[in-house]
C-alpha cells in the first residue's frame, strides 16, 4: 500500500518581499517496502518534499496523506508523537551523539518516547543485530568507520519500527564500497521490515539501485520517461 502521498502540493517560501516557489504542484506516492530516490539539482525542492513527508512542515496548498489519511497543518504543529511512531530520519552527517555509546544512540528515540527499559533493551539489541553492529554496542561513534556510523544512524531510525524512513544524502560521505553496503542494508530492511525509504540523493551509485527514481526540477516532477533512464538500464 501507499505509506505517504502528496497531492497537488504547493509550497512557497517568503523572505521579506522575496517570494520563492519551492514546490509548484507535486503528486507523489511512497509505497511500502520500496526505496524511492528523489533527485534533482540544488534548489529543485528535494528538502521541501522531505520536510513535508517527514511531517516537519506543511504545504500551502494540496494534501499530505499518511496511510491514506489527510494530515492537516495543526496536526503537523503538534505531530511529534505521530512522527515519532511512524517516521525515522537518517542524515548525511549521521548526527550521532558523540558522548553516547552506539547502544545509547539507538536507544535514545525509545527513551524519549517513554518506552519501558526492558522493552528498550530488547528493541535496541534487535536493531543493532539488523544492521550487523551487535559487537559494537558499547563503543562510541568515534571508534567506528563512516559506514558503521551510518548503520548506527539507520538502527536508530528503525528502532521504533517506522513505516517510513526519510534519508537525506545517506551515502554522500561514504566511499563506494561502504555506500554499497549501506544501500544493500537499506534494501534488505525495506524488504524484510516493509518500511519505505524516501531518499534525497545526488549519488548515482544509489539512484541506479533504487526501486524508483523521481527527478525534480524547479519544484516540479520531471515526467517519468525522461526521469529514469538510469533506473531502466539496470
Ligand atoms: P533542494 O533540497 O533540492 O536543494 P529545497 O527544497 O531546499 O531544494 O529548496 C527549494 C527552493 O526553496 C529553493 O529555491 C530554496 O532556495 C528555497 N528554500 C528552501 N528553504 C527555504 C527557506 N527556509 N526559506 C526560503 N527559501 C527556501
Ligand atoms: P522533537 O522535535 O520532539 O524532538 P524530532 O522530530 O526531533 O522530535 O524527532 C523525531 C524523530 O526523528 C526522533 O525519533 C529522532 O530519532 C529523529 N531525529 C530528529 N532529529 C534528529 C537528529 N538531529 N539526529 C538524529 N535523529 C533525529
């Protein structure tokens, strides 16, 4: 089914008298279990889409639908709970807390959500096993490689079993071998856990292995035939 959908979405930023159209009528479906790549030049609207799908921001016009249910702007303002339960986030720079161990980093979203300690221990162990980092539970992030750090970030994004993971350039700071491992991990997590991954990226290594690629230009989706030659070739 469709986890997250945008319908006729428009978004304009205003900087004083300056009006910046960021999205000019976007329709998008993110389906369960898929890796969906969002590409396009800087300023084309990728981050704006991630913010809307992450329920961090609301459109000026059009609808955002989570599991087919329209989310309204007031809900977004008060949506910490909603977001926490159904959406995980992964960033280019990993955003791990350096003074916390790997396990504490992964545990943090559960701690914030008030999940009981026994259940948290079990879920953290399971998430670390999923990303192959059980042996590093007690280490600090600075003792890990870039790929391992991104896998910690992924375990943290997945520990609450979200139906959607939003990833902003998750492989941009990784070498090719490591990027490949992280991609393989996302694929298996998507297919096993059924989570959808919405990934903003410029990384060819990543886009050519995603299930679908959507290209943006000037706040609009470029029609599919022109958008996916790379995906079709593989
Ligand atoms: P991308 O992620 O593809 O680089 P963005 O969604 O960040 O694109 O930006 C789309 C457009 O909206 C750009 O013209 C950008 O300058 C503008 N924009 C994004 N965020 C803001 C903001 N907070 N204030 C003003 N303009 C913004
Ligand atoms: P709040 O605004 O109430 O803190 P957030 O949007 O920050 O809610 O948290 C929602 C989820 O997104 C959290 O479970 C957390 O794992 C993740 N998250 C948010 N910000 C970051 C960040 N900077 N680094 C890593 N994960 C983050």
